[in-house]
């Protein structure tokens, strides 16, 4: 989509406007063209309002670790991670976070695809205003005209790691077709010709973590992750078992955008189950935020359910392996025994 640089904190006027239907023109497009036609997910002006509202509500929720307020702006994998995080942090720090640095998005680029039917999505590529230099890529999703836009994926990466996104003749981003996720018209064949099937990339990654084999390049979340797990197996104080699973919930489906090199940038979800058992005579050591989520008492074993969001750069078929660029992970539940 056409790029517009922006800066500043949330606008009250935009936030109020967001409470109304996002646009009569968008509703008109859906009504006129029907569920099978490809239409833009929203206008750039509407995307600006969505991002402004997100910053305003997120800042309020993050200061006091308000799980329910967060529910109004986050969904999918990001929503589950953030709500569990708020729950744990509120338990450990009921006073909230007085040192919280608010989000103030700036230098924002919107990548808005044409999509057929529902759900729809778009990507906000922005700086957070926190001065760390990382670009935030926020995927916003909407399941119907009656629903609000909510953030479902987030990834952070330096500018140098960002691919250049493909645009159609009208300046719109090109979505990748994935089973269960937002999609362009199936006749467009937007997912063909990639080194990894977008609809199956989570399952392929789960298989890689289990066997060490799969179409993934070496890196922090592949070869180095396997080496870390292997190193744990030599520690006499404890034993760790892992189970890595692709999500089955359609709300956690992979989404992605085509890149100008013939590949795609995909956003995917993983479930990780980790059971850590300490040797006889060892005292279990549990992170305070995990402990805040835990049922039971950690006498010898702790089982943690984690969810992870990953960004994968997938080349065109025959041009190499998928590269996992970033990961955001959080504990959802924990059980002690």
C-alpha cells in the first residue's frame, strides 16, 4: 500500500471515530462486490485510526496489567500471550508498572492487501517510539464487518532484516493464500511457488524441532534452539521433555505477504509444551511469572504451556530454505507436581 510517514501519540478524535463503523465506503464495497471479490481490507486513513486506537488502549492496559482491557485490542496468538502476561505480572506487581514507556508509533508504513471474504488483515510496519531502532510489524485482523480490528501478530526486527513487500498495480500489498487464514481469491494462486507451503509451515517447524530435519536455515530458532535443548539433556540436576505442536484453531492460522523477490514473509504460531523434572534432592527453581500462573505446587515437576509467534522469510521454490527472523514467546499456563 502507499506509504505515509506518521508520528505522535493517539488522537482522541480518531479513537472516538473508531468506535463507529469504520467506513461506509468499505461496507459498500463488501455489499456491492460480495464475498468472492477481492477488495482492500480497509483504507489507509482507517488503518491510521486503528493503530492510534491500539496505542491508546495498549498504553492504558500495560501500565496496570489490565487483562480484560487488553482483550479489546489483541486477539489470536498475540492476545493469548499478552493476557497471560498481564495476569502474571499483575499477580507479581499489583501496583502496576509506574516505569512503563508508552507506545508512540512513528514512521509508519501500512501494507494493505486486497482480500476476498472474511477474515481480513493488514500489516502496520512502524517504529514504537521507544528508541530501540526495531521495526514493529503488527498484523491486525477482523473477522466480520461487525467486529473491531484487533492485533493478532507482532514481530520486532531491525530495518535491515525487513524484506521489500510486493504491490499490485494499484499499490496494494499481495496476500499469501493459507488454509484457514485471510486469503485473496483462490483463483489467484498467491501461495504457489514458495519453498515451504504457508498453510503447513507450523507443522513443518514442529517436525524440525522433533527430528532436526526440515526446510529451515540454521539460526537462533532452529539449529541454536536444538543445541540449547541438547545441552539441557546433559545437566544432572533436571530433565526436560518438549512437545511442539502446530495450532489447530483457525484463529491462529498463518498469514503473510508476498515479497518482491518472489518469496513471502509469513507470521505463524506454535504451541510448546515443556515438562521439567528435577532430580531427587534438587529444589525446583521456577520463574516468578511462571509461578504466578501455576496450579499445584512445584515439588519435583513443572509443566509449562507456551505459545510463540514467529516471522519467517520464505524464498521462492528452489531458492533456498525458510529463515526464521524473530520470535515472541510467553507462558500461558503452568502446573506443578
